[in-house]
């Protein structure tokens, strides 16, 4: 009986000493969770207002929420008298070790954040980066995925993309199609230019604005080379490139505009 009384007394003493701390820590924990959720919602609303990608919104929201909850747990542990100095040091050392081990991944993550925030390109754009050209299929946190004209899937690290040169062919909504065609040196150049312009105006893949142009690029080597410059949408670039050449070649034949004839001069000694 005396032992029970002793244990009861010790328990009451413990409750008297640690009870207020426990209640205070519990209250701080509950209120802290409410504050963390409130701040997380504010961050999500701010990111959504700025037009940040949904995937990045979710990731940053989770990162902020997780970080605040860790700080809350450390604070509650300190209120309960738990020494948190060593714990914080261990977490810091662990974070440093992980950071050094994942330098490349962290660089790709930072690059993904920059791409999603500043938007040098978006899904559906035709871009060139790191020697690869293709349509952007996905923009992930660590990688950007392209689909090339050959139907190849190219996965680019976002660190390299954000730190390198990016050529966005879709930003202005049109692309200039550079074509060169040659006619015989004795051809009527003005007639050839007019025929080519008529073909460009009638081609379904050539845009009216900016207006297409046909100019003499070079005279020499037994031919007159014409620079044919129509504009097309990025999606129909290759349609315009091939169809324009075929139609102009056919129109030249119908209008008796001859192409260059290869010649070879042989000098005998």
C-alpha cells in the first residue's frame, strides 16, 4: 500500500512539474499546425496568382509545409525540455551530405524551377537546346522531354537547359522557311520571281503575313540562284518546305523556265 502511495505521489509531482509544459507544448502544436496550414494556403494562392505551373505549385507547397512542420516539432521538443541542439546539428550535417551527394540533381531541380517560373518555353513549343530540336512534351521538375521530328523522345536535364542557349521557334507564331532554287543563267529572272511568288501566294501552308519574298541570292557557277522566303506556322514548317519546292518546280516547267545545266570544262594540254 505504501508503494502505491509513493508511486502516486511521484506521479502527481511529475504531473505538477511537467503538466503545464505538456499542456503548453500540446497547445503550441495544435495552434502551430493551424498556422502552418494557413501559411501553406497563402503560398499556394500566391503561386497560383502568378501563374506558376501546377506541378511546381504542388512541390513548393509541400516543401514549405514540410519545412514549417519540422520547425514546429523542434520548437515543441524544446518546450518539453528535450535538447534539440544536437538534433539540429545532425539534421544540418545530414542535409549537407545529401546536398553534396546530389549536386547534379539539385542543379536540375533549380533549373526546373527557373524554367517553370520564367517560362522561356511552354508545352507544345518547338525549341532547340543542347544540340537537340523538338516539340516540348513535358516540363518536369528535373527534366524537359522533347519529341523530335523523327519521333524520338529526348530527355534533357533542366540544369543544362536553363544554363545553355534556348532557341524557341514557336514564340512569334511563325517561322521563315529558307529555300534556294536555281534557274538557267539565260532565264527571264523577273518572270521566274513572279511565277514563284504566285505559287507562294496560292500555297495553303504559306502565311500571308509576314509576306513571302523571292530575291536573287547569287549569280555565278552557271546559274542564277533564287532565295525563296515564305513564312509558315511551326506545325506546318516541313509541309511548306517540301510543297513549295515541288510546286515552284512544276510552275517553272509550265512557264518554260529552265533549270541550270551542269557543265564541265576540260582543258587538254
